[in-house]
């Protein structure tokens, strides 16, 4: 069963900033993961994040687009079977995780 994919408004802006070919690959990857976005430890496609330094991202998952150097971070809204895309960005210097932490603090606390 496919989960409903939603985006934070900032994540939509992230997507608009990608090159068209990269954006298509990211959309296709998100669509694939949405078929089973649970963490791998629960039999899904997601890769669970944890708490590292000031970035407390336990409860969030990521999708790696290794060839593009891009990561998408998402939060599962389990009771509604929604996959909420929080950020889509380059991994360089862990920027994607820092931004995810900022948005987490804005929307989830």
C-alpha cells in the first residue's frame, strides 16, 4: 500500500531549486519509497536517522540519492499513513541534516 506523500512548503522550494533531471530522479525515488517508507528495521525502504550532536533527528528517515549527492529527509505520520518530506538538499557538510533539524524545531516541537 502506498503512503500519501506531502511536502513542507520549504521542501517544495528545495525541489524547485534542483535541476530538472535531478528533480525527476528525486520524485521517482520518493514515489518508490512511498510504497513502503517504514525504516529498514521494520521491513521498509527508509533509512532511520538518529541523534548526532545538536541534530536530534530520531524518528525521521532519509532517502539517499548517492549519484546526485542529494538526500531527502522525511517524517512518517503513521496514524494517517502520510510521508512528510521535510527537506531535499545536498549532503555536503551535513547541510541537509542541519536544515532538517531546523525545520523539525519549527514544525514538530
